[in-house]
């Protein structure tokens, strides 16, 4: 197994429920709200706040989250670098979706206007 597929498998199995509080802490530290975070996640996934809460309560993985998602058609406009890798060049579709989410959370935390974060 090469390191890329091991990394992809690790990301797929990672718990959305465990990462969400980290996203929340990151944006709140920078003066943004949980509602804004949920809006960003909802924009990308098409899931409402109630469904996102249910997935967190279930301990859903990122694979389960994006399995249910109705990905925003404008998601392909998300570009940039996360962990030293350009998100638009990631080959694994699930890993790319997770990194798109990471990128949106980073932009939100950096104070970017919501209109620009949501493209």
C-alpha cells in the first residue's frame, strides 16, 4: 500500500464528530461563530444544521458525511493549498472534498468575507 492511499483511507475513516469541535474552536478563536461554520459546511455539503448535528451525534466519519452530501456545484471553484498540497490537484475524490472543507474553514477563520468563502 502506498502512502497516498493510506492517507486517503485515514482521512475517510476520520470522525467528522471529532474534527468538528476543532473546526469550531478554530473559527471561534478568530471571532467567527458556530452558525457561520455550519453555514459553510452546509454550503459545501447541502446538509442542514439538524442533519449535521445528527451526523456528529452518530460519530459519523468523513466518508459517511460526504456519502450523504449533495455537493455544491461550485465546490470545484475552491482552490489553494492545504498541508502543502493544492486542493485542486488531489486525485482521491473523498480526500479532495475533505480538503475543500478544510480550506473553507481556514478562509472563514482568516476573516474572509462570507460572500467570498461561499464563492
